[in-house]
């Protein structure tokens, strides 16, 4: 059953190259978006750790 659906989809996309290009672009967009979001998350975690360390090392009343 799944093989038949897959072959129908493939044959349909062979007849419509524009639809195939749209599917490929959408998949690439999702991949890039996932990468960017993971990079933003890691950057936020590094910033939070840096700020936490900065506050922990800050001593009131001392100026440097």
C-alpha cells in the first residue's frame, strides 16, 4: 500500500517539475530554519551562562 502511494507521488512529481522544485525548496527552508533556531538557542545559553558568571563574580562596593 505504501509502495503504491510512493510510486504514485513520484510519478506525479515527474509530470510536474515545478511542484517538485517547490517541495525541495520547502524541505531546504525547514532544514535551514532548524539550524538557525538551534544556533540561536545555543547562543542564548552561552549568554545566560556568561551573565550568571558575571553576576556571581560581582562584588558590591568594589570598583575596577
